[in-house]
């Protein structure tokens, strides 16, 4: 099996060598061939990391069969949903993954389907929780009297209909009224015909 190693530290004052040494030894014991090592020295709270992006690009091209990382928080600290989505993305590329320190996070073994299914459920639950938190926040804002959504604009349908009757184009009417072309058109349609 071809394996890539992924290591991450948060700052340049730290180094990845401790993680990588253990990952190299583990890969050798498994009989895996290390084809690439990816390391980032940046926070894991974003997926905007050079080596992380390069690893996923290589995974999409099936340049390796397994992605081995030291622990899940070394792979990502973006939150449960995003982290699970990264793992699911590797799986969708046909690339297995394994956490060195968390034996249960292993898509290479006999419990692969069970692990992937459990993580999918975790991701779904996190999406539900986020939706609930968003709805609760919107309700609280409404209760405080905050107006949500787009700003309402005042449209004088009669004026728009008169400008159109005078032969102006929709673009000219839009420029003159400061209202988008599509809103002008809808307002004119709502006017009663004589």
C-alpha cells in the first residue's frame, strides 16, 4: 500500500519531526510504502493550508492509497462537521485514512464501513445542531426587534408604468429610479391595465 503522511503543528516554533518519526515507523511496520510527506506549520482551524490542499489534490489523483496522520486534531481543528467531511472526501477518492494515536479512527481495517457510517451520523447531527443554533439566533434577533432579510425598497409602480408608456427602456427606467430592472418589470406587471 502506498501511504502519505500528514503532520501539522500550529507555529514555526514547533516542528513536525516527532509526529513524522512515529508515523514513519508505524508505516514501515504495516509494510506500507511512504510516497509523500505533507506538513503544515499553521493553525488547523482552516483548510486553507498549503500542504493540506496539496494532499487532497494528490488524493483526488489516487497518488496514494492511505493517508496516515498522528491524530485527528492534527488533520483538522475546524469542527466536527468539517473534519468528518474531510475524511469523507478522502473516502470518496478511494483513499483510506488512519489516525496513529486514535486506533478507532481507521478506515483501513475490518471495521471500515462501521467507522465511516458512525462519522457520517456525527456529521449529520452536527449539521442539525448548527441549523438549530442558527434558527435560535434568528428568533432571538427577531424578539429584540431586529429586521432580518433584505432591506425593503419603496417602488412606485405607477411611475414605472408611466415611464414605460413614455417609451423608456427597462434599463433607462432602472437607471432613473435606482431600482433594478427585474423589480421595475415586476412592479409594472402589478399595475392595473386601463
